């Protein structure tokens, strides 16, 4: 999301299930993102308002539906990123300057997925933006990709792949991670869709 001349937002979500109903929910979330973009500089507020509106719209939808989400705001003047999570896997923070791979965890208590509790309280976190840093956002289809005998790719393998790829370009990091997943699962079809987004600080 383009928020101002010096700030941008990255929003990633994973809607429960597959098919027409999930596609409808995805369309609703996209509309809510557009409506809330003017309030997008405050990550925690953005997720909180998104959840309230989403819960209100879901009242007319039969059967429970929800979506996990993570929202990240980069302020290039302050050189700081703020973020908030609604039950979504914590993104990776590849810190090339110190050769370290960490996760963007929000403080406890962490809020639940969007669409479950209309008055949920969401917490927010922050980190510095350092030249060369890469932030990797993803959905659970990445680490839940399974080998033929049922073993999952897992978070540990993700982290190991990122350690091996950390000094490559953001594009090569994404491609290298997808290659690692493909090599792991072999000819086994993926049970879930995969979304990976890399953001590099320059």
C-alpha cells in the first residue's frame, strides 16, 4: 500500500478454506484494505479496524469464516517499521549486517484471526530498518508443505534455507525458498496454496 511519500504498507492474509466462499472473502478483504488505506500508517489500528468491519460483514455469511493477517508499515524517514498480527505466522527478518535470521513477533497477548471476535485487542511491534535487511512474509502453505511420508517442510527448514540464501537478492531468496520446498516435496502435490512476499531495505 502506498501510504505517503515516505511510507508504505505490506498486508498479507490467508483465508480459511478454498473455493467460491473463500474467494468472496478475499474480495471483501481487498475492499476493506482500499477503504482503510487512509488510516494505514498505524499498523495496530489498521488491523483492529479491519477486524471490526470484517466481523460486521460476516454476520450475513452462513457458517464461520476467518482469515489470518499480518500488516507491516515501513517509514523510510524514521527508518522504523511497525507491525501487527491477527493470528498469522510471524514473518522472517533477515538481518544481513549481523548475519542473523529472526522473526517479527508481536507482544503477548497476540490477537486472533480476523472475523472471530469483533472487539479483539491487537498488539503491535516495531523494528529498525537497516540497509540490506530483508523481510519475508508468507502463508502457512510454505511450512506445511508435506513430503510423501507426511513430514512437513517446517519452520526450521525455512529458517535454514534463509540462512543459506540471505546474501542473495530478494528475488533470488524467494526463488531459492520455493526451490527448497519443491525439492523437499518431490512429486507430491502441494496441499495448500503458497504466498511469499519479500521486502528489501535499500
